[in-house]
């Protein structure tokens, strides 16, 4: 009886371990994007281009008005950063959710409080230091 219990426990543990996601199962794009605040670096954006450039919070930006930005959480929550009404910097506001529509497209949906808007961003480039996107919708 003890051997059978030990065997069943061992099989259960192996099944649990096999079902766990490893770091290798997480897309590199997602690990670079999530749980980081990305602020818009409009000074770097090419003239007459639809590409928007974002840098991580803490980047040495030149002096500027408060910056817009995003924070993508691993659980799908989306927070945006907007200029404060009193020019007191950028303020975070939880506004909705995000998902991967394809390997390089982020689909966002805003809550009703913020107009129930939706749009998609095509990721042009993503490294630890830069996020370049193009708004599709």
C-alpha cells in the first residue's frame, strides 16, 4: 500500500511539473514588454512617420512636458500614463486590458469609464531599452 501511494504521489508531482510553464515558454517579446513602464520619447520619432517610440521609465530623457506611456502587466491589465492636469508630471490610470493578437500586435481594450475604445499596436522593435510601435486602428 505504501509503495502504491508513493508511486501515485510521484506520478502526480511529475504531472504537475510538466504542466508548469518554464521561462522558455514565455515569448521573449512579452518578457521585455511586461511589468515595465514605457514612456513616449517623441523627440526621437522621425518626422512624417507613424512610428511611436517609447523608452523605459528611468531613461535619461531630455527636459520635456510630462510624457504619455503604458504599463503592460503580465495578467493582462493595461495602465496608461497621461499628463497631470496641473503639469505635475505623468499620472498612471488603469484603463483596461491588453492581449497578443499575433506575435507582434498588441490589442488593447479600454474600460467603459474611458470610452470603451480599442486599438492595436504593431511592434516594430522591442529591446530592453526601446519600444517602437505603429498604431493600426
